[in-house]
C-alpha cells in the first residue's frame, strides 16, 4: 500500500480482512489530513442543488456494509443511517454532509432553539459575525435556529489567542482541561438562560474527538464548526488511522516511493509481482501487488507538469501531458473525459477555464488521475481514492475505492 490517507487505510483494512500481509508506506500528510472532518459521499453542493430543486432534504444514500464496518472500526465518524448531517462552517454557511467527525456539531436534529457561540480572541474566530451569518442561513431560518454570541472564557491561557487550532485542540485531550472547559460552558448556558447547543471553533481534541464527553455532561450537544483546511480533524484522523493499522496488524512505515514497476515474480503469473523503489534505499521492495493510494494534486500523488514549465527563453523542448503521476509507474493518466483539456501540445490546459467545477462537472484539477478499469491500473498495480481519474474527491468515495482495491489486491 502506498499512501496512508483514508483510501490507503480502507485498502489496508480490506486486504487484511482477506488475510493478506500488508505494509503501508507513506510520505506524510495528504488530503485526508488536511480536510475538516465533513464526511461526504458526493460533493455537498450537488446535494444542495438537488434538494433546492426537489424542495426539502434528500434522504442519505445507504452505505455498503463493508464501509459501515470500516467506519465503525475506525471509530472516528458518525454516519447516520437515514439522514445526513448539517454542519456549520467557520465561513458562516450551513451545509449538508453524509457524516461527520464526531467532534463537529450536527445541527440536523435542532428545531426552534438557540445555539450559543462563545466569543474567543482568536484570529479565525469572530463569534459575532459567525452567529449573524449562520442565523441568516436558509436552513437556520426554516428550522427556527438562532445563533447567539456569548461571553464565555473558553481560552484559559494568554498564548491560546495565538497558538494553532491543533495545539489548542490537543490541550482538550487532557481530562482536567476538558473539565475546566465544561465548567465555563455550563456557566455560559446558565447565563444565557439555556440553549439547544453550543458551537465552538475547531478545538475539541487532537488525538480523539472530545465533543461527546462534553455534551454528555452538559446535557446539550456541543461541537466544532467545520473548517475548510488545516483543522485538527486531520490529527484525529491520523491518530485513529494509526490505532486501526496497529489493531489489524498492518505494518506502517515512513518513506517516499519514487517508482513502481514489474519484475518480481508473484505466486501466479510471472508478471503479477511488483517492485517498489523507496527514496534513499538501494534495494527495492518486492510485493505480489501494489495499491497506489497516493492522493491527487493536493495529496502529492499527482503533479502539475505543463510543458511550458520546462521552457527556457524559447519554446518548451517538447510537448507533454500537463499532469503526471509523482511516482514513475507503468500507468495511464487522464481525466473524467479520458484526456486532458489541452489547448496545444506545447501548452498546458487553460486552467482559468477548466480548473473550476461547473455544474455537475468536476474541475480539471480534481478530475485528473490514473485511468483504471474499476480500480485496476496495470498488471499488479491497483489504485484507490483521489489517485483515480474522474471520481468524486470525497472521503467516502476514497473509502469505497480503497475497500475495493484491498479486496481485489
Ligand atoms: C482542504 C481539503 C478539504 C476537503 N474537504 C472535504 C470535505 O469536506 N468532505 C469530503 O468528503 N472530502 C473532502 N476533501 C477530499 C478528501 O479529503 C479526499 O478526497 C480524500 O481524503 C482522499 O484520500 P486519499 O487517501 O485518496 O488521498 P490522501 O489523503 O491525499 O493520501 C495520500 C497519501 O499518499 C502519500 N503519498 C503521496 N505520494 C507518496 C509517495 N511518493 N510515496 C509515499 N507516499 C506518498 C501521502 O503522504 C498520503 O499519506 C477535502 C480535501 C482537501 C485537500
């Protein structure tokens, strides 16, 4: 397994369930560790558009039993059976999702109530502006939700005005500090004459979600707002991932893979085996098969390499495809239409035209990847998650292809 994002993890879990010996090699943080904790199956804007068109909330799609089992063992997410969840973003929007990291507040069950938003002197947290924007959201108006900024000293020490969200979240892994926060939130509830929920910044645990412990003791839901990128949800994923890999007995190691190729005789046909070249290691690793779960452009699996980037004062030396796998491997690259939106052989695609999603079409930067038959990229080489061309770039889609690749490996 190359890559330890959610796709590589799902693939490792699925392969181990079938008795395979699994080693996961990863170079570090990928998209999963950057995402904010919303667990989507399809891009949420599509659900929003469809529900506006049809008037009302859409029922959530069923999860495959294996995906549900995987999520249960990971122990990080809540994925309701019949309905999705509603998340408040730090940008002041309320958006649907299929599920959530359990530290995030789900507004879905709330009706005709107030949600407290404690003020905190942190650069990315403006409780007054956030409360106003969220109260004005169509979902909040339809459900009678009012967001109320309140003075509650949720920061304990002076440095907490400046430290990173992840560091503040890590302080709440300490039970004593969580109890301190609990007392402050209890006072805030009393001061406000009660409320239906409390919305905080992304601060509720780095090694595990701590929101439910607070909610159970306060008697009202407490949770984080969703951040676009760089939330402690990524740290919580990494902690849950490492625990799951250890529990299933999958070996995990740090390393950057430079190349994958054939050449190692597998147990069946001679071309089944693969070799894996890790940076800084002279002897390649041998395996019966490999799963590329190295992410897309954001995760480092795919590089933007338009020919003009190599041009000197004159034309580029040769034309080339504008995207490449960051690992040398005998696979074919493409996008959701099969080929890249290239305007000439010497220039990359017109990014200002094709990079952004339009209607149901993925943006080119999201659509590029390895072209596969299902999850099969080449003999002995499978792919999963954001590495595959033309699939939705969501957590649950990465789980789906990861589980499938692990099963087929
Ligand atoms: C900022 C951001 C916000 C997002 N928000 C949402 C959201 O709200 N909802 C949602 O459902 N999805 C969201 N996504 C998308 C979702 O996170 C991804 O689609 C999904 O996590 C992809 O998982 P993956 O395992 O395929 O790739 P990644 O998580 O990117 O994992 C790739 C792994 O491969 C490793 N790797 C890469 N190259 C090499 C190499 N050469 N050698 C060894 N290892 C290597 C990386 O270190 C990493 O461990 C978001 C993504 C981003 C970036």
